[in-house]
């Protein structure tokens, strides 16, 4: 029975690490900027058509705006808790 507890804890720990990494990537503006650069390069090399480019660019720019909103909300939350 103890082996199940260890296994469940290990799975929970791994799940938490994956969630942390996903959040870091999701809320990392540099990651989104790199993706925008890669998209631009693919466009320049003819790897995507205009509709694909516009759709991907819109999605990435929306993510960048969401990151900024998330960061602003975190700053406000931290400021509210500090004083």
C-alpha cells in the first residue's frame, strides 16, 4: 500500500512541475517574441501563406497582451498585499 502513496506523490510532484513549466512558457514574453520572429522568418521564406501568418500573428499578439495584463494584475496584487 505504501508504494501507491509514493507513486501518487511522485505523479503529483511531476504534474506540478509540468504545470509550473507550462505557466512559465505561457507567461514568458520572450518566448512569444521568439515565436513572432520565427513566424516572420517563415513568412519571409514563403513557409506560410498570408492567412496563416495573420491568424498566427493575431494569436501571438493576443498572448503578448494577455501576458502584460497578467503581469500588471500580479503587480497590483503584490502591491495590495504589501501595504
